[in-house]
C-alpha cells in the first residue's frame, strides 16, 4: 500500500511529497510540481538523486533532497 507524506517548509507551504510502500521497498521524493528529486533505499541504506548519483552512501533519508 502506498503512503504519501507532504513535506512543508517553515511557512507551511508544500514543497514536495514522499511516497513509500513501493514494491522495491524504496521511498521516492518529488517536488511540488511532481518532478522526481530522488529515491532512498532502506535495504541498501542509500539515497540517490534524480540522475542516479549517490548522495548519501550510509543514510536512507529522502528529506536531504528537498530545498529548504
């Protein structure tokens, strides 16, 4: 089952959303227009940006992909 969480900035404006529960076990981060910012894998413990480049080799946290 897919679970979507909206990410808000300090002014309570939606800046993106996180979707988890994918068949691959990954969490996908999207900006407010819907463009994919990246994904994280709990299994591998990694976070990758939209181009597939490794942004965090030891932490599965998609929050680091958002522009705060």
